[in-house]
């Protein structure tokens, strides 16, 4: 359990004692978390996509950053990104389909890249190195500083987990349908499983609405 006293008040940006601060907010060394990574496009506009990052001391590693993604292209060009940490499944949903509106960013902090309004903590990162692994790259990023925006109560819910897993699969299924149809089928079965779970235990907003949209976008026939 981290010492709450070591956490600066919400709204503060700090580049000191990064590993300590990460420990204290629960992002322990080696932990893999689903983040939303914001980068700058070539025309100066912003791009945000859900990306898994693993903490490695005062750095984070994107173990699999797939080739062909805008995030990779932007990261290679700009050498910097903002890793937003949050637990709002609606924002993950919007980012998955590249639908974060301009008003979704908080421009008031004067950082290199603005944090998402729904972000609890945002890490400014810069490119340290990368390894080419074939279909994807493994990318190491130094954490230059952290903005803590919110410290708020958290809880477990299977609804959030089920929708998040389905969003990840929704990004893989269209690719796999072309190159690995068996894997596409397996992931489709999982989305069906989560869709049934969500319809059984979750409220309409936002979980059932998002699940229905995922199923529709993927053209999956429900077993009813
Ligand atoms: C929760 C979640 C985690 C994801 N993690 C990764 C990841 O670690 N690496 C990756 O290349 N794509 C990941 N994706 C898929 C990308 O967000 C998605 O393919 C995106 O559309 C491609 O990125 P782009 O918008 O930068 O082109 C993830 C998707 C979700 C929903």
C-alpha cells in the first residue's frame, strides 16, 4: 500500500521521483496497463489510441506496437507521446474508433501534448529505443514527467473488463479475418461470450450500448 502523503495534489505536474510516485499511485514496476496514447499527427492535430504499456522503472515499454498504426508513425516522427491512465470505458471506446473530439482534450496545462479530460494521470514520455519484431515493434519510452489530474475511488466491475476486452478484439478481428481466419473466429466467439455476459449483468449505459455497437461494427450474428 503506497504512502498517500507522497502523492502530490491533483492538478500537479512533476518530473521528480517518478518511480516513487508511480509506486504510490499503484503503477508498480512490471505492471502492464491499458492506456490511451496521444501523439501528434503530421498536420499538428492530435491522435489518441488505446495502447498497452508496461512499467519498467522510470520508463514504460510498449511491447507490441503494430506496424501500420498512426501511433507508431507519429511516435517515430515526433519522438514523444502522452500516456493517459484512466478507467473510463467510454473514452476507450471513442479512442478505439478514433472518435475522440477536440473538446476531449484539456488544453489548460501547457504541456507538450494536452491530457485527455477523462485522464486520471498522464505521463509525458520520449522515445528511448525500439526493436523491430516483424509485424510489430517493441518501444521503450522514458517518463519525463507526470501530471496527476484526479485521485478518485476505484472498484472492480466485470462490465468494464468485458467491454475493454471486446474493444481490443474488435481491433484485431478485421485484420485476422484477412490473414488468420481461425484466430478471427476464436476472437469472435469471445466477443459473443462478452456480449452475453454484458447483456446479463450490465446496465444499458454505457456497457450494453457500446457492446451492441462493437457487435454491429463487426457484423457478428448473435446466438438468440
Ligand atoms: C484496450 C486496447 C489496447 C490496445 N493495445 C494495443 C497495443 O498495445 N499495441 C497496438 O499496436 N495496438 C493496440 N490496440 C489497438 C489499437 O488501439 C488500434 O488498432 C488502433 O486503431 C491502431 O492505432 P492507430 O489509431 O494509432 O492507427 C489496443 C486496443 C485496445 C482497445
